[in-house]
């Protein structure tokens, strides 16, 4: 099976996103202990796009910024360093209680102490993302895009961002751009908007070419029954997930590719990491394998990013899941929450379990 992508496009991948900052204590320490923190620019959607951008494909970010903010400057500089173009309006802060970029306060955990993440999204400028601020005919028609990656995080962030994602999907469909949709359910985003968001997510899923999610995502976003319990038997678990994806395929048959990750946490720094993908009528499974984890946040995004990169490169489906598994594993070895592959060879070495020194 092969996904036919548009030719002669300016961009391989485009992502709409709300950028913010992530602050993490040094050496795996808890946030409440204070001390030294590392700050980085972040968003789930640019985490996905980083695999393609670091490996040389043209990527563009659609977002919005706080005018004159030093955090906005940090974000712009970071996106440029990741080989990403960006486009977005600048919104005035208005006053000290006005708009700002969201803050993700993350404790990566250590050993028997699990990670804790606190999201502070009050006044988030990304909630103002509006389709009126972007020329979709230019982006999709004149410039051209091979894949647009949409996330349920942005789809549910505000009524404006929901409409934005819906219009992006419609424009992509009109111009032959493939649509990737990672459902990314968040209960707090859906509160009070369940009926509205169910309809929007169903429409996007109905035109998506690539659908990604876990058991909670498919149940709560799309109303599809989750996997049957498999206990500790990994083969039974995998069969349960296959059954769930079969139900998704029946409900949303437009997509050609469906994927989910499989994770079992032994402790914070030791996971069993796997993946499951249906491409056409074929199943591709990576049974969970041991990985050592520095920071788990971003592993799922890394998987999607690697899978999309492999699709953009025109590889066979077996390599889509293998490369995605490996870029997901790579992301968990980084202090930032995205994968920074040096080259394809590094990723394939991770897949092969080759961690020997390269001189």
C-alpha cells in the first residue's frame, strides 16, 4: 500500500498550533522543590513536525504570537533553529492580565516517582487562532501542502480554534492535501462543549487519511468502543486494540491508516514501548520492547512524527511503524519534549537496538 501525495508542493508538512513554554526542574527533581529550571519552547504539534524538519523536509507552523513578548521571540528563534517556517498574527498583550503564551510546568519524575505535569493556560494567545487570519487558498492552493497534521488539542482549545481546524481540513480536502488527525482527547477542554466538539471531531475524522489515538481518544472523541481488557497478556491486549481499530475503520472508512502506541510503565525510567498500525488491509505490530526513558513527555508525538516522515518519504508501510517507534523512543531520551534526530541512520540504529558508540 502507498499513500499518494501531491507533487510540487512548497511544504511537506503543515501544523496549526498554540506555542508556549515548558519549564522543567534539573536532574529529575520535583517542581515543588524549586532550584534550577530549564525553559524551552513547546507544543505537541511542533513536537510531531520536528522529526520531518530536522531530517530536511520543509515544514510550516501556523500559530499566533503575543506582540512584543520576549517569550514570543524565544519561540520564533526556537522554530527557526528547528528548520521550521512560521506564519501567524501578533496579538497585543493589552495589559498585564491580558494574553500570554501558555506555560507547561513539568516534573519528569524519576524511578518509582512518576511524572507530574501542571498546565497553566490562562490568557493563552493560541485560543485566538482564527481562520480569518490565514489565506488558506494561498497556503493549500498556490503554495501546496502534502500533509496537514491536526491535533485534538488545538481542535478543542476554543470555538475559534475548532472552526480553524475544521476549515483547514476542508481546504486540505479540496486541494488534495492528505490529512493526519491525532485525536488527543483532554476532558478539561471538552467540558461544556461535548455535543459541539463531537460533531466537529466526527467531521474531521470522516475526511482524515491518517487517524491516530489511544483507547480513550477513540471512545471519548468519536464514540467508538475501546479495546476489550487483555490483562497482562500482551498478545490479548494487541488483539483488543485491533478490534477497536476495526470498529474505527468501519465508522470512519475514509482513512487508509490508523495507529496507536502501546506502553507499559515498569518505572519512570523503564518502559515497554510498542505500536500498532493498520495500513489498508494490512496489520503492522511492534510488540512492546524495553526502552530507557529520560523524560516520557513527547514520546507519542515522536511516534506520529516518525510515521508521517516515513509516509512523506514514500517508504513501504512496515517502515512507517518502525521509524515511528524509533523516533518515539528517541524523544524519550531528550530533555526537550521532541525528537532531534541527527540523521535517518541514528533512528534506524535505535530500531535495531544498536546503542554502540559511533566514531
